[in-house]
C-alpha cells in the first residue's frame, strides 16, 4: 500500500510538472458539498482525494478543517500542511502557501517534498533564483528528484 506522504509527494511533483493549465482554465475548483461534522482524519483523507482530482478549493478547505482541529498525529498534520500548501499554490494564494511551508520547514520528516513545493511556489512567482535554491536543497535530501518544469 502506498503511504499518503508518498502520494502527496507524487501529487506535488505532478503539479509542478504539469504547470497551472487546470488552474488557469478554472478547472477543478469546485467547493463541493458542506463538510460540517466530519472528523479531522476524514477531512485529511478527503483532502488527499481532492488533490488527486485537482479540486484545489475543496482540498484547501478540507486540509484547513483537519489542521484547525489540532488533533491530528504529527505525521498526518505534516501531510495536511503540505497538501494545503499545494492546493493554495494552485489557487494562487502564494503568501498562505508560503506560511504553510514555513511551518513545515522546522518539523517535517519529508523535507525534500517541502523544498520541492517551495521550488514550485517560486517558479509560479517568477523567482528563478529562489526556485533553484529550493530545488538544490531538495536534491541534497533526495538526489533522484527530477528537475521541475519551468526551472531554468
């Protein structure tokens, strides 16, 4: 069985490689049904599903619900923050995504994925130097990471 951390990493890379085609076209930004009353772990799991479907707004809302509950185990909390940062990057909410990544910078077990998403965020903001620095940090942790599309 594939771990959710691995799935988020793959989703982060897929998003970096595919660019913002779906986001620019307005695809995958549905808000979905009301999420009142679901548990934090359910919200986190549904957030992962929303990421896979490129439903960025729903993913952001679901991960926020899971994070705000403040009851997730540390590994699930990290995954939810990483997933929310990915969704917020796709939604163009760069400052909020950067805040999520800053929280992860000091505690995440999957730092290669944090740096890879920081690279994607910098690429979206046309900050090539910051993108290269983040990618180099990711490579130090995981030398097998492919070069993200848009990195010069």
